[in-house]
């Protein structure tokens, strides 16, 4: 099958190499510059797409590579939505399958069209299917479920680092990904203070960012945010700031911790509140790569269900309860063994056959 990937793969871009290794022709047309592009350049054809001329470029590549299906993804902000609309309006004959993850829980006509007029649609979980069914009345017969940002098994190293907690006698949790000071789902200052009180070490490997009050301007990295957390680490002995590491280092560096923290719980009326009920933060895949149990709040509905169903970590209602579970050595050892046994099931390679099966149902062969 010849697959044209349209849009943005966001994190762990090199996961798509698995599709090529399965014998499929893969062409990547990106609307949002991928940070790890160099990992796939030279292995598969990669093309940057210029806005407002998507149709001409895609037509050219469809003919050149005899494309059978277009796999469009992934978020509302990455340009893939506009590109997909242009293809629909241009009457392209190649079937489009839309994989959709991040959105504002604020219906738009463009979003509706990409979910109602494409040949097939993939949502990241059942909660998202239910949400879009209520909002748009989506076609369940063309609806599929698969998470969007799984990590390659290549980064799930066999050798694990001994737990730091066995040396210090105190739990250690990891926070990776975006970190803010905006009183939102990525602002972990309150968590750091709460864990410090409970003698739990918090290790920050984040990318410190800033977003304006209208949630339009996004600056990353943002030095003032980093400085706020550095001051926090200076004041509180259980807060530790680390340099960014690459996926190749995840297992060795992180498997010595006890759990990976997902997002800060926010009320439903918060700007991100409704989406957080549906979201599966991409950092969870990196945590599983390092064999770390996940820490999800009960209000993060989709993630909490995923963790409970697969016995992959902690679900808590308050930071006090989270601390209590982290201090329960026997409980944490049981969860760690479970994650070690199951983590490979959540690699992209393990799920790739399911994606190929979905795409093949719509491909023009």
C-alpha cells in the first residue's frame, strides 16, 4: 500500500518507519516542521507543504508515488485541518483517513467537515468518539479508535536502572513534556510544593513555555518560566531540574524513578478542562518506554480509564492520596512489574498492524 501522510506527526516522528519496514511505501508531507525530521530523512521521502497550495502539491505527489490513501493528522493547530479542507474542496479522488487528537472542544465548520466528509476517521479513545458523536453526529460506521502518538519500540530498552527510592528511602516521580506557569494543566508548581511536603522527589525534564491569555501565542522554550522553576528548586530540596534528554536515553535515565506524572488536574470549566477529560498526553508513551507506572487524576477520564484497565499506574483524587500511594512500596513494586510486562504492547510497532488494517479499508488499490 502506498500511503501519503499529511500534516504533523508531532512527537516520535520516526515511529512511521515501522510502516515502511512492513513493506508499505510511505511519503511524509508535513505542514508543521517536525523537530526530529532528520531521523527519517533519507529513509522515506519528506516534503514541506506551502500553505494555500496544498492541492497542487498533493496532486503531484499522488501521481508520482501512486498513492492509495492519504493519512491526515493530527491536531487543530498544525495546518493539517486546512490542508485536508483544501483537498476536500479540490475534489481529490484519493480517500482521506483523518486521525484527530488535540482540539479546543469548540466546534467549527472546518473541524466538522474533516470528521464528516473524509472517508474514515480515527479517534484516540472511546471518550473522544462519544464527544464528537454528541457534537457532530459522526458516522460510527467509519469511526475507528487508536492512539496517535505512540513511541517506537526501539526506545524501550531492555536494561532498566535500579530504583533511586531503594537508595534514598523516598519516592521519586518524573515530569516530562511541556511545563508552564499559567495556572493550567501544565503548571506543576503546586504539585512540587505538595510533593515536597510529603518528602517525594520531583524530577523535571520539561520544556518550559508560555502561552498568552487568549491561548493563541505559544512560545517554547521560554526563559522566564524556566527561571521560576529554578527558584522553586533552590527553595525546596525535593524539586530537581534536569536537562532535556533524547528518546534514546529515556529508559536508562528515567527507569530509576517510581512513576511518571501526566497533567495537573483542572476543573471542567477551565479552558482545558473538557479536553483534559478526553486527552491522552503524549508523555505517557515515553514513560511506558522507561517502564514507569503512570500517575493520572480521576478527573482525567480517558487517561484514568486507560490506566485502570491496563493496570499501568496510579489513579488519584488528591495530591495527598497520590503521595500515599507513592509511599506504598509494595503497591508500587506491583505496578512497576505490570508496566515492565506490558509496555511493549503500547509501542507503535505493536499497534501498526491495526493502523494498516484501518487504512486498507479505505485505500484505492
